[in-house]
C-alpha cells in the first residue's frame, strides 16, 4: 500500500504542476511570482466498496498576483 501511495502522490504532483503551468502561462505571469491553488482528495472505493481509485480536484481557474 505504501508503494501505491507514493505512485498516487507522484501522479497528483504531475497533474497539479501541469495545470498550474498552463493557467499561469495563460494569465501572462511566471510561476515564481504567481501562486495558484487547488483542493485534491482521493476516493479509494465506490458505493459497493470496490477498490476503485478516483482523484477529485477543485482547481482555481485564476492566479493570485
């Protein structure tokens, strides 16, 4: 399970950085001076308790300058 947690963390990091880079670039800023934000959580099972992993992400569609 620890190995799976490390892999999920890396995947979420890649997704977050990719979205942040795109949004910051579209806003005309650079990533050193402009923070973004997101709330992410992992759902590990569905309604019948199968092991299905879902990533839920609420991502701000703007930047803070």
